[in-house]
C-alpha cells in the first residue's frame, strides 16, 4: 500500500507575506506578453535540461472548456520541441475524459490534434516512490509517463473547487496520478463512500506528495511554466460550466523551482490593485489552498523566496507589487468564449 497514517498541518487559509519568509531564493521569470511569441520567449529561459523525449503536462480540459491555454500557443511551442508529446491521464470522476475512448473524443473537440497526446494511464499504472512524505510511500502514475526523459509542466494557473488554486503543483500532482488508483489515493479516505472525502490541508499535502514523486523522478530535467490568463475560480475540469472570469490577466511565469513559480503567482494575486485578485484569493483561502505552498517547502520541493525577473524590460529585478501595478480589472477582448459565441464577463 502506498498510504500511511498521518495528521494534516494547519493554517492553509493564512497567507504568508513575502517579507515574512526565510531561506534561499530561486529565480522566476515573468513576461506580460500573452501570445505564442511570449510563451516561446519564456520557455527559452527554462529550456535547459529539456532533453530526449519530452512530456508536456498540459490540462487539456473538459469538452468545450473556454479557458484552457489557447491551442495556437501550444502548437507553436510544440513545433520547437523535436521529440515531445502532450501527456494526460483519465479522470477520477465520470465526465468527458473518464475513459480513454471518451478522452480521445474530447481531445479532438478541444483541438488537441496537432501533436501526439499520450494518455499515460491508457496501458496501466506505475509506482513512483515518495521520499520524505507522511501520507504515501509511493504514488501511482500513468505507466507511459516513465517512457519520457524530461517533463515540462505547462500550466493554466486558475482556481480550483477543492485545491483553491491550480498551479504547477496541482497540474502534476493530480494530473499525472492515474485515473483509478492514484487520484483515489489523493481524494478519497480509505473506506469512505464519498469520493471527495479528503479536503483542505490534508488534500493539499497529498497533492504535493504526489507531485514530489513525479518531479523527483525527472530531477534535473523538469521545468515549469504558469500562464496567468482567463483565471476563473473554476478549474478547466469544469468545462463550459466554469464560473465567469473576474480576475484580470497578468502574464506568464516560469522557473526551475515549482514552489517558487506557484508562490509567485499567488503573490501576484495578492498584490493586484483595486481588489483585482479578490475572488481568486477568496477561493484559495476558503479551500485552505495555501497549504500547498507551506507543505511543499516543508518537504523540500523548493523555495518560497525568489528573484522575479522581468524579461520584457532588460531582465530587471522587480517585486510582485511592481509586476502588477498597472494591471486593472477591465474588459479584456481575449475573454471571449469561442465555443458558445458569447462574451464571458465584462469587468469594470
């Protein structure tokens, strides 16, 4: 069995300001260029170690989801990667990606047809050890994930119904766990009839331990890119039922440090002027999602201190507040649902 008995931590609803943190610093890159060119530009900063066969972990979304990373952006990036595939797993819940057959139909609907997409648990599961965890000895992932030499976590940063926010940690921790065993180990207490019986701090810790198993496997060959665009409080697993977007777009962040890049995104939300981050912050705190960050630090997954590098302005070092000082909650012409033909929300 991969599960242990443990006691969850506390204070997953309490934000720790940057100046109250301690330890080493990592580097996080930022561009405000939300375009295929911007994605390529920031990928170049974290491309070292992307060798051999590359797994691009992307949340491809439920059918007709309006907020996923635009397909043309990903297509442009994949054209630059000589031996890469998008990797996914089937879902734990019954939706349009529950079985491999349904999942492949959904991939076609959502336009993921321009490169190979490997549903890694299609042929079964594999175990990866969890070093230093308190919930798991190992985590079950899609078997085909082990066919790759490098991992690029290309994450749509947004809210999440249970995790509070979905950053690189959620993208890997839940997204690489297989649909029947690994995801059940994360979400469901042993013996419970409620498949979502694990929540708040314990859920955040389990997600993080699952992530740790995967990134330890790819150590030295893993990079993280978070796209802060169309940030609904809903995950892309909610498809067209996702809540309207009320948080302004920020940009794209990247790092070799998973904790640093996720923490930087959260810091940007807390620093958005005019209450621009209010709805996302509420979602994060009510789900105790900040425990993702504090627990990642506890188990040695990275640093919560970082140097933020503005690659749009000669690699100037800036603060989170400076990065978003000009971001306002106003109408964004990109916030248009191409599947329904409706504008999603007007922000004023």
